[in-house]
């Protein structure tokens, strides 16, 4: 963004109230995945930009991600209860259906 805006290292250093070398080191840190979010946010602000930082799932949507994680957590819990009930000859069956219902309820209520 600095280059696109035509801002020199010296101009950016002046805006950030740091040395030319500090800005050059910051750009090198960014290229090496070592820049801090604070430094990146300050640089973005000095360039008249907004920093947007996000983590996104490698596959699928955020909803898919939430459902999968919730599913596994609930499946373990429901399976443990079903196992205990089986030992007491009180199993209810339909474990998969109960898991899907609890996942939907959990995601709906944000728990």
C-alpha cells in the first residue's frame, strides 16, 4: 500500500515519527511474517488505510467450521450418556439424530 500510494519510506517514517531505518526494518519484518499487529495497524493508519485482520477456515464456511467443532464435542457427550444408559438397559437409540438436534440447538443459542 505504501508503494501504491507513492509514499516513500522517509515520508512514512515522518508520519510515524520514527526513523527511516525503523520503517525499512518494519517492511522487512512484514515480508518475513514477523511484523506485529500493532506495527501493522500504526502503518495502515499512517497510510490512510484500515487494517482488517481475520482468521478463516481453510475449507468451507465459518458456519461449517462451527458445526463441525460443535458436532464432535456434542457427539462425545451424547455417546457417553448413551453408553451409560446402555449399561443400565435404558438406551434410547437414534444417537445421530439426538446429536444433530443438540448441535442445531447449541448453534442457535450461541453456546
